[in-house]
C-alpha cells in the first residue's frame, strides 16, 4: 500500500504556520509528501526544505487569489493530482497530527483498503483558541474532518479545501473514523501572526468575512475549555517557543450564534444527539 502526504502553504514565516511540525507529523505514514508552495516573499520555500527529508517533494502552483476561497481547493487538487499511490494523507499548514494517531491510521487503512465503499478516514480535531492551553468546543469548531482519501476513487478537493467531494455529482465522501487526533493551531498564534492572517483572509475572501473587518482579533465565545493533555511531540518545541504569545480575548457578545451553541450543547448532553453539526462527509 503506497501512501502519499499532501499539503499546501504560502507565506508560512509571516503567518507563523507550523508547517515543519505538520510535515514531520505525517512523514512516518508516507512514502512521499507533496507540498504545493505558493508565491511567498518570506523564506517559505527554504522553511519547507528545512524538513530535510528526501520524501518531501515541492511543487509550485498558480495560486490565483482572484478565485477567492476556491483558490485553496484548486491548489489542494493540484497536489492531490500529483499523488500517485493508494491513499493520500492531507494536512493543512496549521495542523499537526498527534503521534498516537499513526498506528490508528495504519490499522484503519489495513481494514478499509479492500472496502471500496470507504473513500476516506476521519480525524478527530482539537482546536486551540488564543493560546496553547485553551480549546474551542462549540459547534463552530468541526469535531472531525476527512484527512485521508482513497486515490483513484474520484475524490476531489471541495469548497475552500476544508473537505472533499466525489465524482461529477460532487456527492459527500464516504468516510470512517480512525480515532487519530489532529491538533489545529490556526487560532493560537501570536497577535502579529493573527493580524497577518486577517489580512490574508481579507485578500482571499473579501470584506464579507466578519473576521476580515477591523476590531478585536479574537473574542471570547461560549464553549471555551482548558486543554488537558500533551501536544504532539514534533510540535512541542514550536509550541514551547510561543507559549507567552497569547492573544487577549475581547468580551463575549451574546448573540444568536452563541445562544445556538449553548442550546445545542445542552441538547447533546441530554440526548447524545449532535444538532447543527455540518459534515463534509457521510460516515460509514
């Protein structure tokens, strides 16, 4: 079974992406890792090459920002099309796979490789918010997402490259849980990196994104909780160097979304049902 890692990144230094830990986290699974490096003026290409593993292969896409969020799906697809093997492990530049997930993914792939009806595997998500010891748990934060896909099955990158669809009908991918944990650090970086991220969002998605407007970088929200556990080993040094770079949270505003998060949380606690959860996949 040949497994290919895929990722994409641009301006990783300015945006302070943990791209090196990200790539190192999936390398134990992969025969090759393909990284689509976009136009950057901050040493991103050198940073990717600093991983120092011959299995890392850099490709260069167009990265047409006039396409908005669709640009990310196009460039993810470029990396996916370059992958030649049986399965692809997808990791975004602000994600790190916990090492405990390596044997879980291997075991899951051994189980589903002969089941053609299974086109992907799900990873469980830990979302950090404002710091490396606070996590977001409300419905705004996706609990799991497809991060392993079967190559040659018609799987395509979808939307803003968060998930995948299958075939010309663009149906949702059929996926199974792996139990592996993906640590998402996109909202736990320094105020400077988050400000740069807001500028990048505005460039890609425009002012229609609320977060792309002026105002607090981050605001307190319902469902924040302390993180109790260990960060992935390959990210430990990266996290340790940034532990004091917290982004202060503005006061929470109780609005319709926050009330919905609270209500859905209580419904789940009482019934076990997960209401209002958006899924890019069909669980099988």
